[in-house]
C-alpha cells in the first residue's frame, strides 16, 4: 500500500527561536530515513510542520513494505575457494560460517571472470524493509539528530528531549502504525489549541492532518503558512490605520512570534504620546526585545504611539487583550524614559573617567586606556585625511562613554546610538555627535559606512586598535572561532578604505595602531601576520563582489597597502585581459618571473647598452625605452587601465626576444645584462598587478 505518512510529536512549548530549525531538521531526517530504506521515493516529498507545541511531518508516497531485492556478492577467487578436486577449501568454509551459511550454498555459486581471475559469486534475495518494523527507529534517530543544545528529562522518565513530550502520532494513510518513541506509544489523536480548540482530536488519515487541526483544533500547524499569515495581518492592520503607517521590518521578530502562536491574530494597541520624547530607538528595542511587539512608523519613518500585537487568541471583543498589552508596555517604556532622564543628568565627558574601571581585556588594559589610544590614533588618521583632527579626537574621547550609562547597560545594542543623543544634549558639535554613533559602522555585511572623515577616522581607529591589540597578544581567529569579532573588524577597515575611498597606507596604519600600546604588551612582528590576515579578508571580499579569481590574485600578489586603489587595478586587469595580446604577454611574464627567480642574484645592476649584441635584445631595449615614460606617468597618475593596455605595444619585441636570444648565456656579463633587461621589463609589466597570474 502506498499512502501519505504522518509523524507528530506533541510537546510542551518549544524554544521559539529554534522552532523552524527543529521542524525542518526533524522532517528532513524522517524523510531521508524512509528513502534510504526504499519506503519513500528518492528524493522524498514531504511537508514539515512546527507550532509551539508540536513537531510534525507528512511524507508522500510512502509504501508499507519495500520491494525485495536481489543481492549479488563476490565471495572469493575460485583458486582460493576450491581445491584441485573442486571441493570447498577451509578458507571458503570459514567465510561461509562467518556469514551464517553452510556448505549447501556452494551449489548456488556462479563462476565468472572478475578482471583477470575467475571468482565465485552468490546471489541471494533480501527482504525489503517493512514500515511497521522500522518507523520507530527512524523517528528515534531523527529525534537524536535534532540540533538541540540542551536536553531535559521530565517526570520519572529517563528519556531526554528539548521539552517534555506528551504524545506520538504515527499514521500511514488511515492506518495506525504501532511503535514507541521517547517512551510513548503511537496513537491517532492529538490536541488542539489550549483555549480555542478541542482537547482531543482524532486524525482520520495522514493527508487530513493540517486541515483537521485547523478546523477542529484552531491550530495552523504549518510554520510557513502561519508566517505568511502573520506578515499579511500585520500589513493589513497597519494599512487600516492610514497615513502611510507601516510596521517595523524585522524578519527575525516575525519568525519568533510565528513560533509563539498557533492561531495568529493581530491587534492594535497604543501607549501615551509623551513617551515619544524618549529616543525612538530605545522604544522600538524595548517593544521588540521584551514584548515581541511590532512598533509602527509613519510615512517619514518616525515612531507613532501605536503598536501591533500578534496574539494567540481570536475573540469577539479584544478589549482586555489590547488593554493588558498596553499596560505591560507602559511599564517598559517608563523604564526607558527613566534611564534616559537619569543618563542626561551627567555629561558624557564626565563619564569618560569611569571607563578606567571597565576592563577591555586583561592583557590590553581598561576601556579608559583604550580611549586614550583611540584619541591619538583618530587624530593621526584625521590629519592624514586633512580633516578636523580636533573633532576626531573629541569624538574618540566620547565614543565609549555611553557604555557606562544606564540605558546602554540595559540595552547594549544601543551603544553609540545613545552616545549620539547624549552628545547632542551636552552641546557637542553635530560632527562629533554623529561620529560617536557612526564609528560602529559598518556593524554587519552590507551596512552603511561612516558618513564623513571625522567618523571614518574614529571608526578606523576603533577597529585598528582592536586588530593590533589582539593580534599583538596572539588572540587571532582560528577556524570558526572569532570571539573578538576580528574578521568583522578587518572587513570594516577594508570597506571604509576602499569604498569611501581613503588614500591611506594600510601598513602604516597598522604600525601606528601598534605604537599606541606599551612596548612590552605586543609581540614582535605581529604586523606582518595582521596584514596577511587582512589581505585574506580582502581576497574573500573581492570574490564575493564578483571579481574574477585570477584578477584578484594578480592584484593581491603585489601585497597592496593602498586599498583604495584596488578597485581601479582590478578594472585595469579586466580591461587588459580582454586584449588580444594579453595571453602572450601573461605567458611571457610568467617565463620572465621564473627565469629571474632561478637566476638568483646573477642580474646586473643596470642594462649596459654596449653588451646588447643581438638585434632582438636591442629592439626590446628600445621598445622599453619608448614605452616606459608613458607607462610610468600613467602609473603615477593612477591610470592603471592605460598603463596595462600600453603594454600591448611591447608584445612583438618580447616575442622576438625569446625566439632569438639565449638569456642564460655562458658568458657571465652577457647573461647578467640580459637578466637586467628582463628585470626592467618585469618591473614595468607588474607595476599594476602580477599579470603572470592571469589565466587568460
């Protein structure tokens, strides 16, 4: 019989942030277990369900018994299995005994060639798996594979799961599949919504699972269907308010509330307008984080004093639900207002001294010591950018002061944001206040960059200080471990330098950052390790941006320190690679590099015209003299595309040189002079990138 299979685990409330992952993993493991035993097609077709109190899966086209199979197995070579009279040898009998077989099967052997030797093969019939026999084991194995960080026991049971399990449904079509999982015997009834649905619901058949639960139990079992409904109801509720009002966009919050409800209903609630005097970031965060509400923004992106509640209850009169949620949020917002009012009583500048008591890292000192380093480094960077060094130093001084405020103590996510509000309240310049917040940018991949050179200077100082400090004490990222966020810090530095763009020397910045620490703190030579790490981050960043791998390798082979020039060099390499002469020049450059590498120090210090004996080497010398001034001028003016494309004119002379001239002459003076000519050519060809790396 072929039909739909249903598995459901009825539990107590599952962890909401992990629910979708648990549901998908459970369904995938069950479906794969069935397919591996030939009880479901490959790939299996299944649908996963996950609500606060259940994990379930339906798998389509499941059979109650897999077809029997014929299995042909090589036993051993005939020469080993049979003696001269054709009788079984002790070696054959020993192998048969190990398989639980007797001498009677010898007559069933088939003799056929296996490579160059004749071997014995045994074909036997293997019974297919029966669903009733293996389903409990499949489900148990799926439970064990769930990504659960912590398990628990309940009652006097020895079984373990993320939450207590109270029911097991296993149906194949309309038939109950007997079995036991987590100490529970399978049954055909489940439970509905705690308040809106029937307590016990019989599932007539596996295919009716979702519909029956919804109609009799007021449970929308599909996580994905509930999520779509939540998003739609949020949009409808906001639209009904008019004025271009929209709910805050937060996919993670939508996932979490979807995991908290079985029958989602959206209601509109409100709070007193006077709370809007508190920065909206504080109000939004407390509503989302503490209460799982959806704040509402007007058409201009400003918070209004209404919010949306995703409830698990549909009632005719939601007055009590709305009032209850409004009462709860009022207390939360009052706390935020209290923190805001208290924090503004003390200027940010007066809080800086408190950072001396805040440990940054036990080997790198306090946040206070770190702020002193940031002030020096931010000022140094701002002066290099011809920016307002005084503003950069002031912003760096205040940048971490909000860490010792009540608001940031309650909501660490608001660091920088609250610093900006408090700096403005204290009368700091707009440039300084903005930099206090913007120096944390970019916070994540794709985030906006700091807006001006004051903020950029502080942002670079913040990240470079962290990178130099942790690399200097040997705390470098390993594998998947990066507890100090150094990969993110490195990408932030690279993006600011490259996308702003800023004409700064990365190696000099690293050296300057390291100079801010006491000499005995950082290990010697960490700078080279850090620069290698940052170039590797740059390599990944450029590939993610879609640049060709060989172009990236060609540019990074020269270990660039001006990161702002990298995009132009990549564009130049791309344009060069499109030229018809590119392939030959790249191959010639690779040959030149190899020759120079093998020759060691045999090259002369310069080209001696008197030693140019062959016409081909004189022609190459003349072509170099003709092309070099223009190419060098283009390089100086950062016209990298023009410089690389100008190399095309050298191809005839280069080809002829290698056809006609023996570079490694037996005469030392000639050999050294020719190597010097090639060294000059290599320097000109590789002024932008190592074109020998191009796979053109």
